C-alpha cells in the first residue's frame, strides 16, 4: 500500500491540522516541545490565515495555528524546500502571531505567549547535528528570559 507523504502540504495539514486529528497534534507537540511529558492536554485549531493588522503588512498563511487552553499561540510550519531568508519568515510569522492579539487601546499584559514549531526537510543549521533546536527570547549576557 502506498501512502501520501506527510511532507506534502495538504497531507501535513490533514494529519496534524484538522479538528479530527487534535489528539495526534497534541501528542506530536508534547513529544517535541516537552520531551514526551503530557503538558498540553487540549488545544483549539484556528484559522491559519495570519493577516497583518496594518494594511501595509504582508499577509501570510501558516500550515497550522493552534491556541492552547492557557491562551498560548502555536504557529506550526512544515517546509520542504530551502528558501531565501526562511529563518526571517519564521520570526515574521511568530511576531505577527503576537502582534495580532491586541486591538487598539488594549494593554500589553493581555498578550499570551507564542511559540513557533518549524519542521524542515533540509538542514537549517549546519553547525549542529541536533534534530530539535529551542530558541527563547533572552538577555544575551545574563541568559535571563524576557
């Protein structure tokens, strides 16, 4: 029997991004983010359209966008082909996921944490053999998380 590769956009979204596959997505995220601990118990898969709140901002489409029970936002991307400035695209989508949470006049403490999970079918970081890399926003010298 021949199967469709999960690296194909449609298959990836069907396997991990449909309402029927929430348990698979939760298990996958717990495995890669939390080392197998069952931290994520439930989530809501939301519209992956990631518009700019300002007309001049570039619109982007995510493969999967989910919101955890605590309000944390997950933007999930599967990228098969290497593209110029891919790391900047990941940062851009994550920044937009943060920025799109607030409306005019709302206060910054209302912002929920946001995480990007990016799966690539190519070597993104040539200087490491690690399969999973974690990055956090932190002070460079003191290593304090922001």
